[in-house]
């Protein structure tokens, strides 16, 4: 779709179902049968907004942004005076904006399109389409591969081979993002051509959060997708999190909630009843459809009493309980959150044991010391491992060179160059982490160090305990003199 200043936003058709002459809706299963209570597997129905011919077959589809909305795209609509001032950020996802900011962007973009490129907007019947945030169901359906993948692949946690995940998604660690935001579209797309769906930045949706998808009290808005700080083994299509619309600033004032790891992408859809003809078509098909799919409108977990189908066996239930128990034992996220609430480590530990099932709480923006300390520690572990690998490879290179095995020596030199690049990248990420950590208060940093040290002792991780002293030394030195080159010279190899 065209944008101001000769820009464009690329959209991909997400086809839901073939046109059957009826409603053309598709029954789908979302969530994870082995997940926790917020990701319970549910059955629902989804439909497209526009008819589209593909290989001679008529499908009902909606359109979704191929990429996360970038800083340049956002500024071209909302802040045109900023265009060209800092082009280094143009191709990165826009972050640190609120849910209402995203809605404001889509509103202004809709108005611009209608005034300047009306002929480019897809139509259904007599009505023009419009841009908005995706619903949770639309987002997860597209993330799983929509109708282009097999049923087994659609139900899988991720739509890619796990050992090749780094080729498709940005996640935390030296294998992928190095815990840094990345430009959009650098990796391979998912099965329907969408980039960065499960990683890079988490994404806002139009949906309001309920524990049971469509059941229970209504809370904040739903966020889908993980981000560049998420561990590889936690990426999944079913991930869902609640985010607040507002938060209280340290000054006591209420302000819109934003995060460095949160962005968005748009979809194009249309109203359901653009004319009497369209309304009549749906009306005539509704009776048969609702009787054939009477339970689709229920969001009970598949396998619950009263559900249409028993989708969870006794074995599934045992596996789910086992996974839940494991999450209680290994997850440290809620421990940090509860410590912040109680200001008492021992008390938080007791609460933590009782409530570990909500282990994916997003860290509030105003205090991220703990997560940055954790990232810094993992980066130092990575740098130490790379250093040992470099030394052993250099020794092999010297031996092969001295014994005139030139071809082997050449391969070893190439390996050394790769290791050096990885070491430089890890060091750059570590320095970035120190900068971010330094933005927090001294009290917050000390608290983060205490909590992470407690976590390491609880899990008998003696390897990282000495590293905390290194991080403490570096962060307080940087807060004192603001000279990152001193830290760089100490940690460089």
C-alpha cells in the first residue's frame, strides 16, 4: 500500500478458507494443549474479509503486514518532520509507543489512503477496506502458517524446524539477536511470507485480554509473539500476554504504557455488512452454519466438559501437569516480579512457589535491572566460551601451519575469523547491556544483583556467581565516569 514520500507498506494475503457459497468460515484450534492456563487450547472460527482468486480457486482472505511497522513508516504518517533526521533507525520496528499510538497511526494512515490512494484499497462489495491492529485469532492463525500448512504443522509450537529457528526468528542470545533489536525482514519468512512473527518485537493486537480467550473478566490488551530478549526454547505461536493501557510513572502521574520490546503490524479488513445483499447472504447461511458448529462460539478448552470434542487425553493432562510442575521449578520471572511487590526476598520465595504458573509476566518498563543483569551474565558466559574456543583453535592453526598442512591451517584461520566476529558482537551486546542497565537507579541495580544471586544459588549455578562481581564493577564504574571505552578495554580479548 502507498505511503507518503513515495513509501509503501507491504501486505500479504492470509487466506482462511475456500468460498463454499456459504459463510466460508473455518474452524480452527488455537492455544497449546500442553500449555499453562492462559494458553489452553480452544476451538473457534475465523473468516476472511475479501474474496481472492488463487490458482483458479476463490478464497476468503484478509491482508496482514509483511513486516512489523518500522520507524520510518510510523514517522511518515505521525511525525513527518522527523523523516531523514536519523536514518539509522528507519528499518527497525517502531517501539516505545502505546496501544493508543498504534490506533492513532492506523487512523491517520486510513485517512491518508482514502484521500490519496483510494483506488489501491481492497474492496468487499461496495465497501472499502480499512487498516487496524489484528485480532488475537487473526495473528495466531497467520503465525502458524494459516491454510498453507498441514494440520500437524499448524498445531506445532513453531512452524519451522527447531534446529533452524535462528534462520527465521530473532530470539535472545549469541546464536541470534545478541539481545538487540534487529532490522525487519533480514531473516526468512514464515510459511505464508510474514517476517519476524515470533521474535524481534512482541506485537500488539486489537483484542482485550481474558484468561480463557473469550471467557472471564476483561483486562488489558493482548500481546502476541516473543521478542529479541526471549530464550530460544520459549518461542511459540501460542504465546499470549496481557499488557496494561496505562502505568503509573515514578512521579505519581498516569502515563501510556510503552515498552522497548513491543511493536505492532497492521491488517486490512472490511465491515461484514456493506450492503443488503451481503447481509442477506450471511443471514441465509447462518442457521445451517450455527447448527453444524454450535460449539465453536464457546471458548472452553478442548477436552473440558461440555466441549464438542475430547481433544485432550489422560496422557495429555499428565504431560500438562508435568510441564506445569517443571515451570514452577525452573522459571524465575515471577520470583522477580513478586520480589518487587513484596520488597522481601524470603516472602517472595514463598509466594513464588505458590504462583509460578504465571511465569511469563512482562517486566515493568520502569525497573528492568534484573533482566539486564541476567542478559549481561549470559553474554559474559558466551564470551568466556568463545575465548576458550579461540585459544584452542589458534593452537591448532599454529600446529598445522608449522607442519605445512596449509589447507587445514587455512580452514582454522577462517574459523578463527568467525569466532573473533562472534566475540566482537558479544562484547558490543554486553556494552549495550551495561548502558541500558546504567539507566536504572543504584537501588534498582543492587536489588537486581541480590535477586539474581539468590536465583543462581537456589539453582546451584556456581559458574555465574563470580560473574556478578564483574557486572557490578563494570556498571558502577560506567555510572561514575560514563566512559564505555574503559569497560571495552577491560573486557576485550
